[in-house]
């Protein structure tokens, strides 16, 4: 089976938004703590591949995923494809030099973890980034395909979650990786982002929107605030919509800009990213003037929700350019 394309957009996933904010704060805390101790904390190359069980999963995977992407290799001794795949993953973990951590889980000894991840067969490879589980691929895969998947994983982990990986020192003692640093006071952005996340948890979308805007007023390019604001505003727009009525109106009025915009918002909230993009691109082709511009602007807003690095956004940008010109 070929690796599946990963979907890391975090579309209207409030837990993912909050995790991104918390992960960035923890990463900044780790860097600040390391600076106070005279440098970046380092691990041995041997520490880049670890065996994980149910008892240590929270510490070794969930907590570590706040500082580095953790790739999970579900395997078993009797699994022949595992014996081909696992050595490749282990070699790449060392080659990538701390950009991800490889956690090996024996499914025979850890049935609960296998069930929690919904593993249907092995080998199966997942990633955990800032506490969020992402399926990567199942079954044997070629090394080039694995590299492409890992490249996308580490790129998104850095761009979206602020995770820059581990510092590797060949002279470090194996097993001597530092424990999580003590908490440091949160900076002004972290306080505002935490307030936004708490507002989202409480269903206070207006409060979340304002908190994100407060960050962007001082730092207009702040990635977590831009993502959070786009998602919170999307949720605000769809909260009071009647989905059945919206879809009926959109089906009956294919050239009605506002009807298609509302339906596209619902598409995106439901996780139908390509449907939302395609709907608005088709509407751009059918409309002119102010209506066309309104549709184009909403499409650009939805690009912000999904994230510029998502391949679906890249494809939709090209399609939009063709529709406009």
C-alpha cells in the first residue's frame, strides 16, 4: 500500500488549534531554558529511536511531541514486512538528525495502543505532532515515498507548530536526554493565545476572535494567530446557519455568490476541503464584478484556514488563477 497523503490542515479542529499554541509555547520555553543553561539541550543519535509501551506512551510520545514530531512504527516480531520497513525508518531517523523521533511499538505487547490508533494491519506508521495523531501509511513503502512523507511531516511541524526538532550530539551519552524544562513565565503572545484557546473551549467565538486580533495588531504575520483567527471567524459564520436551507439554496442558484459562499463555509467545516475550494472556483467563473471579487476574497480566507503549505491550497491557487485569467 502506498503512503496516503497526510492532512495536517487542522481545519476547524479546535483541539489542534489549541495544541499548536501550546506546542509553540512549550518549544519557546525549552529554548529559553536551554539558553539559561548555556546552550541547546542535545541527545545522542541512539536516543532518536526508542521502544515505547503503554506505560510510557504519555511521557515518551505525547509529551515529547510538543518539542519534536514523533513517528510511530507499529510492528511485531512475526511480521515479515516490518522487518523490511523498520530498519529503513531507523536509519532515516538518524539521517534526519533530530528532525523527528522514531517510537517503536510492539503490537503484541501493546494491544491497547494498537486499538486506540485504529491499526488494522501492520506495519502501520503514524505520527504525533503537538499531541495530534496523524496516519502516515500502512504496509510496505519505498524509501523515496517514505522520505517525501517525512519531509512533509517535518515541514508542517515546523511551520504550523513551531517544532524545530532535537539537537543531536554524537558525543552525548545515550539515555542522557534532558528532562522537560521547568515552566517559564509566558510571554504576552502566549497569554493572549491561551486566552483565545480558553475562549474556544468555552464556545466564546467572539472572545477568541478578539484575542487573536489583539495578537495580530502587534504582529500581523503571527502564524498561530492568523490560523486561529481564520478558523474562529469561520465557526462564527456557520454557527447560526441552517445547513439544509443553505445547501438547497446553493443547489438552486449556482451563480449566486452569497449562496455559494455560505455553502463553501459549511463544506470546509465538514472537512470537505476540495469541495469548498472547487465550489468557489466554479463560482468565480460564473460571476463578474463585485460578486466575483467577494467569492475570490472568501476563497483566500479559506486558504488561510487550511494553511498555505497544504497541497490542496497550492492546487486551488493555480485553479483560481486559471479561472481569473
